[in-house]
C-alpha cells in the first residue's frame, strides 16, 4: 500500500512540475511576442 501511495505522489509531483514548466514557457512566449511587436512598431 505504501508503494502505491508513493507512486501516486510522484505522479502528482511530476504533473505539477510539468504544469509549472508549461506556464513558464507560455509566459516566455508572450514576452518574446510583445518584444517582437515593440520592435515592429518602431
């Protein structure tokens, strides 16, 4: 039973890490997009 709980916990942690990474990637993409838009406006 303990092994199953540990496995489930690892899955949850991995999922949260993936979400955090995806969120950071989206923010970076938006920052790059706005920087490019600023350059085009000049």
